[in-house]
C-alpha cells in the first residue's frame, strides 16, 4: 500500500463517527511506525481514540493502560519525523498566528474581492496571503540571517498532548515577528488563488 493510500484511509477513519475494532487494529499497526512510538505508547495502549484539538478539529489519540492519553499523528507515522526546517516553519507560523487571525477578522466577507481572481471573498474560502515576499521567501531570508540550527534550538521540544512547535525563546519570536512585519504584506485572497508551501 502506498503512503498516499495510507493517508487517504487514515483521513477517512478520522472522519468516521466511531472506530471499529478492525479500524483500531489497522491504526495500531500504522502508529508503530511513529518515530516517537515508545514515548507515545508509554506503559501500553489500552485504546485508540479520536481527540478534539484546541483548534476544534480532530486527531487520533492513544489511551494508555494507566489512564493517560496523548495525541498521535498519522501523517508522521506514514511520512516519518518532520525535518528541522519543517519544525522551524511551524514555529514561525505559530509566532505570526495572531497577526494572521487579525488580518482575517478585518475581511468584509461577501463585499471584499480577491485581488487575484476578482471573486467575492467568502467565509471559510478565504486565505490570508503574503505578498511582495511570500512566506517561503521570507522564511528563507530569515534562516539565511540566523541559521537553521540556531532557530531550531529556540523552539520547544514537544510533550504529551502538545501540538505543533513554537519559539520558547521570546527574543527570537519577537525578532521573527518584527522581521515579518517589516518585509512582507498581507492580503485576503480566495483559497485557490495562491499556493505557498
């Protein structure tokens, strides 16, 4: 079975209202490929569950035999651990998340138009886009200035039930936010108008 097929099956299982015994067996086998499997399973797996994230969507989780639980990513189980670069990108995106949320809140849905497609912007179908420098270009310049290893050292090491990576060094976080604000602009576009990494 290809990785693409595995991701499709796991994604479909995540959408189901409840998991069958066969679903859980398939997921258990898949999760054994997770690079942090030993930490994730802890004292042993009692059940495979669905958990709600802080963003309101769902992820898979492991209920351990001691009653504790933790999230587990089917993407990481299939594709392997993210690279340092991908983890620093997560931290950078986390740093500017309030800025992106604020920009999204300023959109006048049903009135404002996408500057690229000229379509009306609709709630749920609108993306906040970086332009002049795309986020990818901005990130590349920031890494060139500071070094990937230095930035990686400034992010969190994940704990149970802690989704994503973020800067634990507040000076680095503030420096990235300032660099972001000084070197790029934001605009609301339709989701299909722009494709960044």
